[in-house]
């Protein structure tokens, strides 16, 4: 099983320092979120500061950005990094699209995201092959590309594309048209087994693709630290995150498989009332333990195997106070956990 960590500080010099640190500790990849800074700039800073580690957006919000603009940024990042960039995309929710980004929310988000991914590959194919650009869909239309606007060729494969997915429609879409999926931390093993993985397998079957060429990332939270005191602090931070995500009705199907529908509605009502400080107290230890792998460093590999083993190909966590030797030993143990992903699909055309 591969191991990824997050880069959260938006200052480029801090991004670069953290990326070098995590690369030296032995992490396989780094994820840059879109929260309070542009993830593509953060990815560029991380890639410029490193030589081996993969860097991926986790995730960039798709619909406010034209596929042509994203295609160009990704091409540049992939070319300048020697092929170490991965594109993670997400739709965000209706309210953020309409009220934060001022873009229309589509009648069929999964259809628009499918066209978005198809558009990216059509643009890249034109740049790679010199063929005419001719993509016409319901939401996107790209039919013009001249030599002056064609970037220099890549000397490595095109960036793999991942989408964030929680519900079955997006999970099926990931299996049909993506190289991998970024499962939300707001996920449990039961939800993975009963909803997420069967939906992914359905999409892969529709596309005639093997599971071994599809990368499943995440699917739960990791709570860890050197000692029990550090674990307790981390647990409380995750308790609030579970409450925050659980207040969003789009995520309530995860609660539903455990019979926790009432908790979801209670959190939603508290969020509408602005009672954010009260929400975490509604999340019991049982709920936290169900969403997380919880363990000190010495017991973490076993906890990760129990929580993610056989389902995910990659787990995501930070080691804020681990020594280089401690981190190296821990990451080596985690990598020994079996996983199914063997390599990126290469037959998109």
C-alpha cells in the first residue's frame, strides 16, 4: 500500500520546505487541496522543490475552470516535473458553485464531469498527435487549436486523472473514465464494501477495464501520533471534521448504511443555525472509531490493514513529530500491506 501526505500551508516557500521534508521521509506522493489557495500553484512549488515524489491536486474544483485552461496547466506541470503530476478534480456542491464561484450548477453534474474529462483527453490528444480538435458535447465544445497555441510535446505520459467521489453515480463515472478515484475521508469500511467498491467495479466493467489499472486513494481518516496523548489530540480534530462533513446532506448516505440518519439531520440543522462549536460533541467515540484508523505509530500498520486493507491502494496521513528513522520504518511496514493497483491504464487513445 502506498502512502501520501498533505501540503496545507499556502505559502510557496513553506510548501517547498514541506515537500522536501516528506520526500526525504519516504512518502510516495503529496496532495494539495483547494481550500484557501490555488492548488495548481501549490503543486508547482512542491514539484519544483522535489525530484521523486508524486504531487496531485486533491482536489481542484472543476466547473469554475475551463477544461482548456486546466489542460494547459496540467500539461505544463507534467512537462516541467518529468511526469510527476496527477490531476484530481471534484465538482464541489451546488451552493459553492452558484454562490461562491458564480457558475451555473448543471442538471446532470456527472454528465458534465464526464464531458470535462473527455475534453481534457481530446485536447491532449490533439497536442500529442497534431490531429484536429473536435470535441462536441452537451456542456463543452472545443473545435479550434492552431499550431501557435499548441504547447511543446511531453516526454512522458499524460497526467493521470482522478475524481473525488462519494455517491454511486460519481463512483461509477470514476470507474468508466478515470485513472483513479479520490475517496473522501468521510467514508467507512462498511460504506466502501457495500457501496463504493461495487459502484467502482460497475463502472470499470462498463469500460472493460481491469481493477488492477485503477488507483483507489483514501476512503477514511487516519488518527495517529507517537503516544496516546498525541492520538487523543488528533482524534478531537477529526471528530470536528466528521461533524463538519456530516452536516452536508450529500454525504448522509454514508451515515445511512450505519443507521445514523438522525445524526446527519441533527448536524445539518446545527450548521444551518451556525452552531458550529456544538456539532463535534454530537459525534460519539463509536462514530469516530468507525470512520478512522486510530493508533500510535507502533500500531498504525496493523490498524491501517484492518481499516483499509483489500479495499484501498493508498492511504493518506501526516507524521508531524516522527523522526526520519521512525517514519522510514513505519512507511516500509505500511507498504507491505497488499493492494490491487499495479499501474495506470494506458489505452485512452
